């Protein structure tokens, strides 16, 4: 296990690696907090670390996972020894019989039923260690899995009996049943969580805490790479993107206003000069006609950035409401307008499916060709970019060593009010292989935007 200092140092480093913002000062605050608690009380230790190191509720699941790895509740089998494990019942061929026919498994299911009915969390934790010891490894294998435990005990199938026991003759279908069902479901979910925690602990003992931590914890939403986001995470990203889209629109509108103060108001300027002997010390300008800026989005939809393209659609959905006009275009080696897929209420994933089936994005190979895509955009839709337009390009700038159409892009960028390029690749990989990031970046300012945190930083830079 090592000393407490080693555990503390490793735990804080693991939190940082997982994307949680933990400063040196906060690490020292945690050390001071440990001096005020009984270190034998594990939940007090958890609470002290959480109070000093966790800033947002969204970070708590990752924190708890790493805490359970670095400060486990038990070692090895805990209170259960492998030699005390009841054997599985074997059939005539020597193979374990199915769990529904195994008396030992059915006995464990009855124990689990009683624990779920009582809501005994401490008992569930001890039972989870026992269950992982007995069912967490397949015969002849050394790896640990939650699936074997959950398949053998099948806690979801206990729900009907649990409901009958809780309601005990009460009327079904009413509020009492809904409350009971919700409580029992949360207890079943808690058991599944305890099993997963115990499996990770066993794996960490076998393969190392650091390696297990890297595999077990996904970064928090704001640090999650768009290219690694799943469907559920895309739904969460959509909620976070909307406020950023409003701020982005505000920043672009402010830059638009600062860039044009309006035409000189000659009469007001002359009248004001009378106070200074006819010398026009102060000039006055006519007020600009207020309007929202227009936006054109040009995004790479190739397989190499498919998840980033999902994010692009999320951003386009959100920006649509903030600008007087939004036109969106996607490309692989050809370009097509995709604005029509952004009807109000359309699911982002459904829009991606329609885009893949209907949009004309392939010219010859179906591999990224920025040069031809830019040329097609200029030929077909060049009039979309005007002096009132903010041009936003999203892509990794990898053109498979094809042409780049730099003069065309330079002409489009000079015509636009503003032009920005968001690249989902790490800056360290720019200009490697077929990347033309720097050559495009000389024309359109390029920003590394792989996650929400970097998108927020980009928005703030526009101020």
C-alpha cells in the first residue's frame, strides 16, 4: 500500500490526469484537513478530500472512482477467503449448472433479496466482495468481470418479489408503488455500482492502480475530447454548448460594432467645433443600424473527425438562434449545404444520419480533400460570404496530401467580416503527416478546440 504520503501524492496526480482541476494549494488544503479527522474512518477521509479537491458536482463520480482505487475498502478477498467459497454445482460433464438450477447461487440470491429489502448499504458492500470472489472470475481465467456476478445473481429479476414484499397488499399502480419501485431500483443500481467498484479494486491489485485509474475514469465533460464523445455525452454537450453559443454570438456582434462606428455626422461635428473656436476637436458619427451578424459554418464531415462533426452540428443548432442568418456547409472531398437539416426540434443524431444519406459530400474518393472542397464551396456558395459574415471553419486541416486552394481561401477570408478556424487535433500534431495546419493558419487564425473548456477559452479570446 505504501505510506499515506505516497497515497496522497498518487491520488492527487490521478485526479489531475483525469482532468479535475486540483492546484498545489488545494492539495495542501487536503493535507491540513487530514490532520483534523480520524484517518481510520474511511468515509471521513473521503469527505475531507472531497471538500478540498472537488469543485463541481459533475466531477464527483470521477473523484469517487479514483478514491476507491487509491484508498480501497479492503485488500484481496477482504473478509472472505477463497477457500470458504461454496463450490458451484456441476453437471454430469463437470460444467457449472445454470445459475437458476444451482442451489448455491439461489442461496446467494436470497441473501441479496434480504439486503435489498432492508436497504443495508454496509451489508451490500460486504456481500458485493463475497459475490465478486465467487462469481467475478470465469473458470481458468485470471481477469475480473462484473458481468459474471450480475449474470449469476441477476438482481433485476428480484424486483417483482421485492415490490410484493414492500407493498404487502397495498393497492398497486398508485403513488406508493411508484415510490417503492424508485427506491428499490436505486438500491439495485447501488449494488451494481458496488460490484463494479470491487472489480476495479481487484484489477488494480493485479495490474497496478495507475493503469486501472487511466482505464476506469473518463475525463469530466468540459475536458472530454469531442472525438471521444458517445451519444449520451453528446446530449450533455448540447446543454453546455447553448450558453457558449450565446456568448460567442455576443462576442462576434461586439467586434462587429467596434469595427464600424458609422459614417461621419458632419453637422454635429461642425456644431461641436464652435465651442473650440471652429477647431473640430471631437468628431461625431451617425449611429449604426443595429443588426445581428451573419454566420457561415464550413465543417469537415469525414470519418477521421466524425464525432467532432457531431459537435459541429451541436454548435450550429445553438448558434442558429443567435444570428440573423446561419448557413452551414459540410464537406469531405466535395461540399454541400446542410442548413436544411437544422429544423427546430430535430435530433442531432438523426440529422447526422440524414446528412450521411442525403448530402452530396463525395466527389471521387470520399477521403478528405480540403482543396477541392474549398473550390466547390467557392464555385457554388461563394456569395454566402459577405462583409457582414463571420466565417467559422471546423476541421483537422488534413487533406491527404492533396491540393489546398490557399488563394481561394484567402479571398474568402478577406471578404468576410471575421474568419476563424477550430481544429480538434492537439497542437502538437499539427503539421505532421498530411496536416496543413500552419499553411491554413496563416490565412485564417487557427485555434485548438478539442473540448468545451477550449471552446470557452476561444470565446473569451474574442473579447
